[in-house]
């Protein structure tokens, strides 16, 4: 990258399609398509158009992009595949560095900045009564590894050392009762800390090591729902 890196970063691991564009570490454009709980994700329809819109609003051409950051999850199987394929295609077509960004780390980053004295857990909706979780201590050390599990396991993990904790993300809203009963604070439903931010994606993409485009692999954590359903049908026979 040059002295003034231009970074395009996006994430499709959740229902939302989030895009950020930064220049020299400063966010210059952030766009997102956030479907309601009654709507289906629109990653395939929105991702490329949001990227193009971000470049247009920032008056930046593809030849000026130094690095592309792609959220690799954990998250929905289809969303992750769309994000990874799009990132690989854009990087290879334009000769741009590609970087993998942890979706949960990006989700946790604004809360870690806002509440530097607390353990911060990123909690995504994994469906089937589970959450995608990860957590970081105030010193930046990851204390709970990325995984899919019932919320009670997160409560137990964070309660082990008794440090005050906060949880953010759509999973934190869904499992608010379980988390708060375990002593983990959850911001108000309207808090922006529950939403994945383009600024966080750009920040992590700027500081991460680039990867070979062909080696970018989504972080699924568990098998896709279709595979689990198929296995369950086989076992029931």
C-alpha cells in the first residue's frame, strides 16, 4: 500500500450488507442495507451497488483502492459465500490486496472503544436457540473464541473471572434476558453498538495482514443449516 492507503471493506455475514471506505485511516463513506426482521437479506442485490455508490460518493476510482477487507464471519452460510466471492472477484480483477476481517471482532470494536474497562462480547444470531459469540478483555486479548453455542455458555465463560462485561449484537438483543440474568450488561435496543459498522471493518482491514485471494475462506464455525437438516433426516431413518 501507499503512504495514504485507501481501503474498501464490507460484510455480508449478518442480514445486513455493510460497506465502508476509508482514506488514511479516516472513514469517508459508510453505507448499509439493513432488512427488517420480516425481510430477507439482500446481499446479492446490494453489495456491488453499495460498493460502487461508496466509491462514487468519495470520488475514488477502483484504481485508487489499495486494499479490500471482507467480513468472513461467523454468520449465515449464503451471506458469507457472497461476500467472499465478491471480494475475491474484485481483488483479482483490479489487482487489489485482499484482507479477511472477523465479523465478531468488527462488531465488538466500537463497544471496546466506548467501554474500555469492560469485557466485550459480540453476540450474533445463529438461530436454533444459539448465538455466534466471541469476547475480548479490556487489554485486547480474546478471552472467548469464536463459536456457536447457547447463550448460557457465554454467560458461564464470562462469569468465570467475575470481570464486568457488556454484550452487543442482534444476538445480544434476542438473548437479553439470559445475558442480563447472568450479570452481562446489554445496551438499549436502539444503541448503535448493536450494529456492525463500516468504520470498524475499515479499521481492522487496514491493520490486518493481506491474504491470497484464492485462500480467503469464510469462518463458518458450524455446518450450514441445510447440512444439519440433511444429517438429521439420515439419522431419523
